[in-house]
């Protein structure tokens, strides 16, 4: 009998004061199919550790908590945040659709569609943002069982967004794609967009897979790895049900994906599917640059419930500045470079633990509590990061959290050769 993700989450008793997690806009309902698929939100939050959830719903026990979780305030800049997608959008096989469908007075325009073998991306616009119910994706008339995510491109003078559908099966290089929506806000209708599409030319090729390991006794294996100039797709299968990988007792399975030197690689998207025997994770990461010779994946469990401890200190006039996180190491601020009304702050985490840019709760705020940062925290080396913030709002105050105790077993690290 296949798993019911809603039932698993609803059975978790989550104390309201102990949930230090963030979710993305645009969580979507689970489609009832032969294999359950969910989304895992991979977002960088200035206020909380961003690990969970994108299963497509909010359980009653979590709804009131998540309603108060601050969502990401940054516009997604494709050129800066997803160079692989920018490359795909420059390909001749990108479809400029520019089709508007109006149903019951509500208009949606699909501007561009692009497919790179690992994901289907759709740029769309609306006169103003309204929640859009789950989309249905069809290839040559067959519905695909896939998750989806939404990123905000513009929200002034109208709304522009980016839908991303990770593709976890082999599709032909050329096919007819149809995207259908049945509800926008509280209005039911039918918004259907169809077009023939070709895979972009991105030099996609398979890497050596088959690596295996264990995390807290759970076996896993790398099923496939495909690299291209637009993205890198990794499939990892776990010999465990979703309940074993997401529970109050065990915590939430998480991964740091890095190069041979330990520098985290940017995760563009993450989704999963499972049945009553196994669970498969699909990771979409940035294209690999020419200097990368290995991909390392380190697995660990993040506690679902832990005691929150805020760490709030003014930015020191003299650097380096050390902020202790106890057993999980120290945050060490090493440099601040000013340019106009913006500054770039550099820091590292003095720890044995392989952090990543989604696991660093780091914010720069004004004395009144307003967040000053202007972009996501991003990795520049092994446990080394940078973040930009506004400098015209008085004394900067650093806000972070004490991290819960976590560890990575040697058996939970696998290495995928690139060259």
C-alpha cells in the first residue's frame, strides 16, 4: 500500500514554538497517482533554517505556524541565480509562446517555455499575483507525475513568475507539451497552454553512478547522474519509506552537495517520490564548471523539533568577529566591503560540519528589526559565505540561530567522479 504523505505529516505533533523552518510560496496539492511525489522547498531564509516542506499542502497542525513564517522577499534574478537556465533561454529551441488565456475574467499569459532534459521551465505573467492551484503537465497527451515550484521574477506593475517542473524520467528530445490549470484564487476555470517543444542543445551526458552508502543505518545508492551546460541532475534511492526519512523522532533527511574541495554547489530544485519500499530523491544543481572533478553528497538528519535560541549581536567595528554556535562551531565575520549604499559581508563557519547556503540562518537587520540584506546568502568556499546588505539604515545587527547538534557519518558521504 502506497504512502499517504498527508497522513504522515498530520500525525507529527509539532510544538508551535519550536518550528524553525520556512516554506516557499506556491506549495501545491498532491496528485493521487501510482507513486507519491512531493516537493522539498530549498530556499535560503534570513530568519530560519530552510529545509522543509513542499509536499503540496499544509497540515492543520502546522498551518498556524507557517502562516507566521516570513517568506522570501527577494526577486529571483535568472541571470544571477540560475546561469544554466539563462543558457537554456538563449537556445534556439526555446519557445516564445506569448499566449494569453482568459477564463472567468482572469488572464494568464505564458511567455516562454524551455526544456533541457532535466526540467521544464515556464515564464508567465498576470495583471496581479493570485494563488494558482496545482498545474497538470502533459507530454504527448500523457500526464507526468512531477512536482512544481514557483519563483517570483517581478511583482511591480503586474506579476511575472517562473514555474519549474523537474523531470525524473526519460522523455523524447521533441514532444508536444500541455500545461493546464483549473483554479486561480477562488475562481475555477480552465487555463490550457499547448506547444511543440524541443530539448535545448546543452551537451548532456551521463556520469558514473552506482555509489552507495548508509545514513543512520538506512542504505542508499546513486541511481543516475546527468550533467549538461544548463543543469546537473542526480537521482538517489533510499531503502526506506518516506516516514523513515521524515519524522519527529528521526528528523528530516537533508544533504550538502559539494565539489571535491567541500564548496557547496547551488541546489536549484529538489523533489522526491516514494512507495511502501523505497524513496527516490531528485536533485537539480547548477551546471558544473570545468574545475570540478568530483561531486560529494553528505547526508544527515536535521531535527524536526528543537529548542530555538536566537543569537543577536551588533556588527563589530573591528573584525574578525566570532559568534559562538556551541557544539556546531562558530560563525566568524571576516570582512565587510562597502560600495555605495550596499555592503558585502564575508563570513565562515568554524566547524567540522559541512554546512551549505540553505542551512545558514543569517540576517543583517536594522536596530528597528527590518531586514537589510538584498540577496541570498551564497557559498564562496568550504563553509565560506557572502551576503549583501543595505548600509543606509543605521547600525547593522547580526541575527542568527544556535544550530541543533548534527553529525555526518563517514558512511553517509558518497563521491561521484566528474572527470
